[in-house]
């Protein structure tokens, strides 16, 4: 990287060169317009390396120097420092991406300056720079210099040193302005670096959360079961990449089927992890998961014993078993929203709230009651999580049961049509208001 190449006006394209000339020679209005244009261009930069290069070129063209150097002590112990840029270098190195290529020196004049933690002008460096100085190749022939630290949390971790071969080359009256302009640019550069690092971190998190979401969705039924005399439809929407809602079906002897819907408290990845645990426990019931109360009691006992006591998580759940021969639907509930049953032949909506109990994972030794209801041809059964009924519009009003039941009046629709109608009404109601909770629907229509 050695080989002297003084960077400055020659780096600029014609438009930037003209801009610099307007700043340097115009009246105050012309200079203000040119500076405004330059600041606007700087604000468009997304790469800190590009921003430092362009800004540095403009500043050096307006305020020429014989040499300059940027140093940093970030991550180093006194008296070590790292050279990050230099007009001596014929090759540009990106200090953020190629740190291993940056020379690390120890002590000498530059070490004293950067660890001195103060801006300084040296108007005659004669006698201060010797061939034994570790940075002599950068300082040789220098008679005056300006050292401007860039502070981070009170410490000058970075520093720009502008140098001249002439003594008394820098006006002390102008030094405060030069210092604060340099410092503000240093803060802007660091902010852009942090912004890029944050963006990259978010991208990593997004990729990982997408994997979590894909795994979570793989735990849900990939195909709805074919149950004689029953038309099924389902919808699963998370408010974030992954969520805590869960639904499942269990094939039982004699053609019967279990319907499970559950909602883990909280949102996002923690709820998704608990949802995966819930899936494992539900599928780990010894024998067949029946009667409905047995599955809830099995899951509750194991959640309470191992998973929820220390993190205050709980799970609401509803589990029902449908017999397509008798059309009897038996069920138990653990703190979950009771399903709505539209009796299309009678024009009424019943709520399956005859039994209930605390959510899963709160108390270890619990028993859950069981109830049953007989379904009839044309009946529509809707299982849902509270993300449906508690969805809010811009006025903080909830969608509520009344609007859900209003959709159920469309008895001519099949299960898919009813599901889509509910979601359409929900979308109209909430408008642009983002979902703050997961939304799950199971619709079953008796044929």
C-alpha cells in the first residue's frame, strides 16, 4: 500500500469538482446552495466507505493539505492504534471489511495524539518526528498538523490527522470549526456503519425466523382429513413470522376424528417454540387421544411440570371428537374461546360453553369436564382463536362475536366459502390496522 498518492480534487468527477468550486469561490448564497446539494448527496449514501471517500475528496479539494491519515484505537489497548486510511496508500482499503489488512502501530507521535483524547494543532513539528517513530513513513517531512478526534461515548476512538510540509500552515482561529465539522461527519459515518450492521443483523434474524415459521407450519395439517358427511376448511395467519396458534386433527377408531385448536400466550418465536412443544405433547398421549378431557389433562400435566412454571406461559385449548355415524360432537375446553355452532335449519347460533376450565400449564393437577352436542345436516361449526374476535380497527373497536355470527348466516356457502367470507369481513373491518395476534379458523359444515 506504500507509494505516495495525494488524494483530493483529482478524485472528483466534473460535477463534484464544479460543486466544490462553487463552495470555495461563490458568495454565501451560492456556497449555501452547493453545500446543501453536497449534504443531500451524502444523505443518499448507503455504504460508509463510499461516503467517506466522496466527502473526504470534497473536503480535501476545498481545504488542500500535503498529506492526511486516519487512525483508530477501537478494540486496542494503549499505546496501540490502527491506521485506517492514508494519503500515502496507492490502494484503498475498506477498514470495515478488511481490518486484517490495516497496519497496527504502537506509540510515537500518533499514539500520543490519539490517546491524548483532545484535538490539537502542532504548528511546528520540527524535533517531534524522528526516524525511530513507528509512523515515520507517514510523517516524514511534516512540519505542522491538525489532529481531530472523533468521540464515541466520551473517548476519541478515531482520529483524522491533516498534515502540511510547511510550518504554521493551519489557522488556530479556524480550528474549532474544522474540528466540529470533522466530528459531526465522523458521527454520521458511525451511524451509517451501525445502520448497516443493524440491517445485516435483521436480515439474519429474518432468515432464521423464516426457518422457524417454516418448521412451525410443517407441524400443522398439510391436508385436511376426509371425514364422511363433513366439509372442512381452515385458515392460519400469524401476526409475525411465527406464532403460537395451533390446530390439529387426530384419527380415532370407528371413523371418529379429534379436533384440536389452541393458543399459546404471547407472540412470535417464544410462542412458536411452545406451540411445537404442545404439538409433541398432544401427539404423545398414550393410546388414542380420547375422551377429550384425557388429552387436555395429559398435556396440562406435562406443561405444568416441565415447561410453564418458570416462564408464566399458558395455553388455551379446545378439543372435540366428532362421530360421523351419530353426528355427536363431544368436547372439553381449557380456557379457550368456545366454538360457535350455527343451526342453519333454525336460524340460531349456539355457543359451546357448557364446560370449561383453566388454561393448560397453570395448575398441574386438573380434571376437565366433558359435554356433547348432536349436529344436524346444514349446521356450521366454527372453531377460532381470539385473534379473530379481538382483531381491532383504527378506532380500537373489536371485530367481536356479533360480526362473526353475522357471517354464519350465509348458510348457502360451503365450509371454504364461509371461511373466506369471515376473513373478508375481518379484512374490511380492520382495514390497514396491523394484526397484533395470530388468527386461526376451523370451519366444519355438516353435509
